[in-house]
């Protein structure tokens, strides 16, 4: 009947909309917007309602007969008969028709349920296949990166093994083995090198690039490391991580929490492994290159990359670990899945009963039944599980093996008694039964965390609905075995029954006889679930509970076909089960457990809740350490190692404590902390780059030279140490930790002398050294001589006066044979556009020499890169960056305030050039002797992309110099800056430009990505982003309307007005941008109300509604570039009017219909 009513109402609404569309003037409002009534209006309304109902009734009946004829389902025909049944006839006929309809509905319901199940499985299966396919593809791409580094590491370990064998053969004089292992060594070395050799791979190796690729799959944020920024800004990867993939797939395919936890932990480890292998291989690669004595430029690049890889690897691992923690924190662990469940166990008990007799004269007869436990034990092996999305955990007791099986006839105890009746010579027969002790033992666990299930519907709340549907199983037992990880040998074969915690007696009467409680029953009744197959999770509880059957425990009623048949025993858990939590520790260690609010657990914790563990080792001896912190169960078995010895030392704070959080298990547990003897420490040894720089004590205490430099006095100590003990300090590494102001103090001894050059790495970390004065006859500068292996980087020097009467002089170094990178001599790039700024001259450098001087180096035979100079240089041979250059000067510049004066040769970049200059410019003033904007004297042919201010006459004063003169106004443009960036071939330093910095001219910065606006002058289309590569170039190509791409998109989008191919590229092949871009188009058309921007991606295209910005242009936000089109979009109002009109008409007719029905009801009542 409900189906017929629903169909009738649906048809009514449909007809109402049709009727109203033809007769809408009836509902027109008067001009004053007041509703009017009266006989005419009532008549019209009543007539419309009557006619509509008659039409609709006819349609309904006709439609039902038609449906019955087409589908063969009698339900429709029967309903039609019922609707046309004459009134006043026998109601039994109506009841018969209704019963027929109900039977047909039941049959339809079963068919619909089956179809619904198939559709559910199909939808879930398709969704799961999509997720699994994405996960598989991402893991495959990720595995290729793992294989690359794992393979390289294997080659390394094989090389070490072959090396040992070669050494052994050498000692033994085994020439044949020596030759064999030598051949193997060479093979492993070639394999390792070819993985990373640019000549073999075709591309320069970039560990950082691979690291970012791995982060794209595994991390929520790209790792970021910058020495100058202690707190890196992490950019989201905007991608679904491998752990996200794993979570999505297991949400649908995995039955229980501990299974998902295992998958997520495994995926987390798989995500971390490539990062670990990469960091190890990177270290090996750097050590190998240093061992073969690569050039200083390459060595410094490798060392910088190593520092980056190590720091970003740590960030990536932390990112992955935090994802894993968020997903697994509240999940049950695998070690909780199989437990020994303590039962509320008794071996036996006595039931006092009185059984009903056969003769009236002995109606009652007292009897004691002794129950005994034959199957249960104080502890029973069990599976403990919690379904994904489930409310409560549950346990399923294991059966078989030494425990046997729980059977129907084991659920009760039956006694019989025969008593001779003296008066009649008869024998009285008595039967007594009660549930067995095993049945009672299954009521609850010893800790009351679990109780036996009391109804069949409890089972459906213990299963994962998506996984159960996707499995296609119709049996709970098969599902548990095939998808839940339960071993078939732990369950009875073919079992289809389960015991429930419910029983009663026949009489349900108790009395006290002789001080003993007596149950007035004859034979007990127990209950069980009959049928664990054909289980539907969407069935109602009442329907599922119909599976519960009862059995009277007597010979007369007990079904013989159940004898020896096994049952399963499920127990449902408390949603927040409580277990004991203890601590055990060695002497001198204190272990505390607390909840998330810092309160002590006091011996108990709630399963799956976070527990904070604090270990204090202040009391242990000097030669002891914490060996391990372990999670153990009540029997002492180790469930998990929470901290190893090394991990404890790593995380230990200054107060000798370690605190961290773990997830409380679903069982009684203890945290055990043990101690052990500290391993013997080996004396520190200085490596090849001098990272350990503490002096040995010989004849007495000596000055300790710091590696971290904080003061001008620290600088002096370093200079003395390099000069006096070069074997220890000439290769040491030093780091400037803050800005240092010498305040006019004399700099007497530079770091590194003509005899003992400095060959370590000196890292300024972006800090400045200022106020320094040097005046003498030897090498003068912060460094006297930087050797071939020496590196000075990331340093600013200003407000400094350097003078040498007889030798080379430079702000950074008098002589550079190594590498000077990203150094600024003078205020340079910090200046504003105010040339008259106070103390401007004091911010710069003043270098003088009787021979040769340069703003950066007096003589350069090494590499000067990404460096600038601002100030005054005066010498016999003077250069803005180097007085004499026989090495390489690249990606560097002399500022417009530089003033270079040479008596013999004067050059904006180098006074006398015999080396290489690439991608440099000079914007200052150079005069005196043979002067030139680039070089005073040039005899080199390796000048490339050199630029100078066109206000100067020539690029060189003596010799030819290939350079280009450019007006300063043109230098102050992004076009010139982009031209410089197009020639950058290595490193993370690029040209930037800002009107407020360096007088608007390009300058060097370590920030690869920054906020930029790029605009195409031909089309007016622009891109704006917060993270655009400094060297990125915007290219926009209009697509002809006759092209296949244009025609294809025009077929799908008739409003296409224009199409463009938009791209960003970098000369080094780096990622051109990160995050999102704002794309703006200046398109204007007065006849077009609304503009959309079409984005073609792979095989799909999507139209985004463009928003008009304050600049009068249309904007959209995108995260990748390809084909973009301008599309005219229809107004949304027109599309909404028909739907709104129909909705209003339907509502109006419904009101009329209800009014008419109410009047008809009143008329019937009056009759």
C-alpha cells in the first residue's frame, strides 16, 4: 500500500505542474498584492482540484496495469484491482488482495536486496580499484628512486667486501685472487660512478632534486634548508602522500584496526628507506670525489649539497613519522591481536534444584547438580580485534588443538534419576538440567573488559561494513578467515553457530528450603545464534535477532543433530577497556607514566589512549647508560622496543630525561627500562677537511681555538692558529655565528699566509665583519692566501680599510687560489636609491696597494662566484673584483658606486685579466692608466656575457674584450635580470631585482624562489606567484583557430574566444614554480557578460569562472600550466528560471490540493 501511495503522490505532483502551467492566470495576484476570495474563486479552485484528481486516479490505475503487463510482477496488477475495487463489498476480498500484495512485496524486497548488494559491491570495488591503482602507480614511481640509491649502496658494500678480500690475498701472496678481486673492485666502482656521473647519465646529479621528488610522494611539505634561515618555511606538496593512499585503500579493504596499522607502519618504513639510502650514498659520493682530488668548485658544491641533503632528510623523515603517528595513534597494534584472555573462571559449582515428578504424591523432589568446566580454562587463547570504524573491540576464543571444541551438548549438564515407588511398584523418572560451568565461565572476562554477546545483532557492529561488502562473503566465519587474518585451524570446520550469554529455567522460581537456595526448574533452556551465513549488515536488529534459537536441555527436546556440533564464542568489549600499567627499571632509573593531561596513571590506563613516558637516568653511574626501554606484557614477553640505547642518548635532555608518547595496548603491560655499560669512547681524529680543531696538550696548556666565531678576538685566534700550526688548523672549518664589529681595531695577521695558505671552509652564514683596518707591507685582507682547497662563502665585509705598501690586497683575500662564493665586499646590494644617504662611504670598502688590489681579491687564480664589490680600490693594477685574474670570475658584479683607480691598469671587474669572465656586469666608475669597464688589460678570449655601463668608453683599455655596453636605465629592468639568469648554469644562487635594493640593478641572492610577477607584453597575460623561480621565463604562444587543439576544444566549448599555450621554463631545468599561480587576462568585450578561463590538462579540460580584479583583469588560480582559453559563459540566471518557476507552481498546486481534500473530508463527516 505504501508503494501505491507514493506512486500516486508522485503522479499527482507531476500532473499538478502540467495543469498549473496551462491555467496559471487563476493564481495571478491582484495589483495591490492582497489575496482575494469569494464564490467564484472557490468554484474555480474546487473544479481544478476535482478534475486533476480524477485525471490522476485514471493515470495511476492505467499505469499500474501497464507496469504489470511489462514486468510480469503481480504486485502492480493487484494494486490496480485494489484501487478499482467497488465499495461496500466483502472485506475478506480486500484482505486477500492485500496479502497477495504483501507476498509480492516480500519477493520484490529480496530481489532488490540482492541487486542492492551487487551494486554496493560494484561501487565500492570500483572506488577501491581507483585508489589501489593510484597507490600502485605512486609506489612504483617511488620504488624507482629507492632502487637507484639502494643499488648504489649495494655496489659500495660489494666494493668494501672485495677490498677486504684483495688485502687478504695481498698479505697471502695469492696473485690469482688479487687479480680477480682487483677486477671486481673496478667493476663495482664503475657501476657506482655511472649512477651519478654526468657524462654517463646525461644530466648533472642533483641529490636535492631527487629528494624533492621523493618528498612529492611521501611528505606533506617539501623539506627546506637554508643556512641563513634557522626556521625554514615549509611549502606544502599539495599532493596525496603514499600514507594517504594506504589509508584510503585499507579503509575499504582491511577488516580490522591492527591490519591497517601494519600496512601503515610498513608504508611509513618504505617511505623513509629511500631518504636514508640517499643520505648514505650522498656521503659516499662526496668522500669519493674528495679522494680523487676534484677541483675546488666541485668539492664545495658537493659539500654544500651534503649539508642540504642531511638536514632535509631529517625534515622529511619527521614529516613522514608525523603522518604515521596521526594515522596510527589510536589503532590497535598487532601484538594485541592474539592474547591469552583471563576468564571469570570457576572449575565447578552446584545448582540446588527440585525436579517435577510423574506422580502427584511426589510432585517435587530436591536434587543437586554439580556443574564442571571441561572446555574452559582460567586463560583461553583468543583473537582480539577491533573493526575499522568500530565502536568496541571484541574477542573470539580459539578452538581446537589441546583445547578441543565448545559443542552444543557441552553447554548444559543433564541428570536423570529413577526412584522406586513402593505403593504401586512403579519407578519414578526424574530429569534435571542446568547450564554447564563452561557456559557460565563465558559470561565475562576476569577483568570485566569483555562480556559474552547477548544478541545476534551484536555481531554486525563488530565488522567493517565496507570491507565486508567488498569481500562478497556471505558468511561471517569465512570473512574472518579470509579477510580478518584468523587461522582456519583455530576454528571448527564448517561452524555456523555461536553461543550467546542468555539462559533461563522452565519455571523461573526460587525458594529457600532448609537454608539452601533452590531453583524451581525442571530443565533449563539455553540460547544460541543459528546461522552465521547469509549475514547482511544493513538488516535491522530485529531481523538479525530472529537468528537466535532456544533449546530445552532435556532428552525429549534436545535435537540429536546438534550433538557434537561446535559453536563459536564471541565476547564484546568495553569501548574504553581498562588495563593495568606498571613500570620496571634498573637501579638509578626512574620511570613514570602519565596521561595526556600530565596526571599519573596510578597503575591503570585506557587502551588506545596516549600514554606519556618519562625516563630519568640521573641516578646511574658514570660508566653506565640506558640500554633499552621496552613494552612488555604480563608474562614478560617484549611487545615493542620503545627506545634503543642510541635513541635514548639522542633524545636525552640536559636534565638526563627522555619523554615521549606511545599508544596504550589492549592488555596488561609494563614499561621496563634497563641499564648497561657504556661502550669505550675512541679519541677524536681530525678528518681530511679539519672538522676537529682542538689542539693536543703537549708541554702545557695551550690556547683552544674555537670553530664557532663570535668575536673579533676569535678571528685573531684563528689567524694565529693557521699561521703557527698549519698542520692542524690550515684545513679546519670555521663558522661565523653573528655579526662582528672590529670598531676600528687593527687587523695585524690575516688568516693564511704566503707560506701556509688556508685550505679549510670558512662559512660566514650571512653575517658581516665590519670596522676592520689593516695597514702593512705584506699580504693584506681578511685572508692573506686562500689555498687551492680553501673556501670562503656567505660573508659580508664593509666599513673596512685595507692597505698594503708592497703586496696584494683585497677585502676578502689578498690571494685567492680556492673559491670565494656569495660574498659582498661593501654595502652593495643593501643600498637604497638615495645616493646622498648619510655615512654611505663608511658602509663601503677602501682597498689600496702598491702593486695590485681588488675589491674582493688582490690576485685571483681560483674561482670568484656570486660575489659583488662596492667601494674604492686604488693600486698600480686595480680591479673592482680582482686586481689580477688568471682564474674565473662568474655571476658577479661591481656596483654603480664602485670607484676603481689604477695607475697602470684599471678594470671594473679585473685590472689585468688573463682568465675567464662569465655573466658579469660593472656599473661603476673606472679610470686611470689603461682603463676599461671590464678589464684594464685583457689577453683572454674566454669572456662571455659581460656587460658594462655605456657611459664608459671601452670594455678594455688594452687588448680586446668581448663585452656589451648597456645603459644603466636598461640594466634596471627585469629584462636585463632575466638575461643574466639565462646564463646561470649551476648552484642555488640567482639574479634578483628590486627598485629598493642595489639602486634598482640586479643583485645575487640565495633565494631561488620568491614572489614575482611575469607579464607577456604582446598579450597582456600575466602570472603572479609567491614561489616563482628567479630564472623562470614566461612564454605565451597564441594558438591559431585552425589548429587541431583549437578545433577540438571549440567543439566542446562553443564560447571559446581565444586559446594560448602558456609555459614557465628555467635554463637549468629546475622546477619553475611551486604552489599556485594567479593567471590574469586583460580580455574585455562589452557584449560578454561573464568570462571563464578554460584549462586544458592531459585529456581533460575544465572551465573556471574568472573573477574580475581591481586591476580590471580576469583572474583564476592554477597549480600547473598548459593550454588556457578565454570562454564566454552564459548568465546563470536564465538557467535557474525554469526550475524556480516549476518549483513555485508545484508548491501552489499542493496548497490548492490540500484545501480541496480538507473540504471533501468535512463533507463526508457531515453525511
